[in-house]
C-alpha cells in the first residue's frame, strides 16, 4: 500500500495548486455577483486539506502504525465533506471532493487490510520429531509439538511470508559413529 500513498500524495499536492487558483477565481466571482455562495472559500479549505493530506500520505507511507492512515482519513474526509456540502455553483469542487473521498477510502482499506501470511505445511506423514520441529521453527511459528501425528499436507504452522512453505517435521537426525567437537542441535 506504499505506492498508492506516494501517488495520491504527489497528485494531491499538485491538485492543491489548481484548486487554490480555481477557488480564488470562484470566490472573486461570488463576490462580484454578490450571490451569497461560499464555494470559493470552501475550495480554499479543500485545497488546504489536499495539501495537508498529500504531505501526510507521503510522510507516513512507510510507517507500520495506523496513525498516519487515521490522519489521512480525517484530512481527506473533511475535504470531501466540505467540498460536497458547500460547492454551490462551483461544480469543479465536487470533483476535488470526490478525489478526497477516494483517498480517504483507500486509507481506510489499507488500515483494515491485513497482510497475508503463509502456512507451514508438512510434506511427509508420520510423527513429529524434535529434530524436524527444530529445523521447521526457523521458518515460522509452529502449531504442533513433538510426538503429534501429522499427515501429508497438514498445516503445522504459520510464516510471515506470503507464500506457503513445505517443511519436514518428521525428519530424524542421522546418527553415525563419527563425532565432532561442536555441540549438537536439538
């Protein structure tokens, strides 16, 4: 989700310039016509929300917490509400408000979406052995312990990677008569 934050941040900052000039023109037009509309002023507020939301999007694109997404939702959400409710005859403000709403929804989705985690899958049937479990635990979190019966294709753990990994939890240590001075594992 880092890419959308960078792209929406850059586009929002660029849109800030256009919306600001357009809103100034709409405000001057409203003042000259003396029609009582506030579309120009609302446009300036939407432009400020676009700028602030764009800066926050870029600054928090690599963060692991939810604070940056919450700030983006609030900033773009306020911009969308202001734009939709106060546009009046300044119909372009609805387009800018729609962009704010899209960015707020994307931030909400990225905050709710959980990263996919893969599974550790036993590829051999039998009894789980301590030696095999010791080697498998380096790849993720195990759900089983030694001595448990496993079947081929059984999910025995979870990994942080997106793909599934096959492990051999039934692997036994091959013993030989040759000994080394290093300590044995498991």
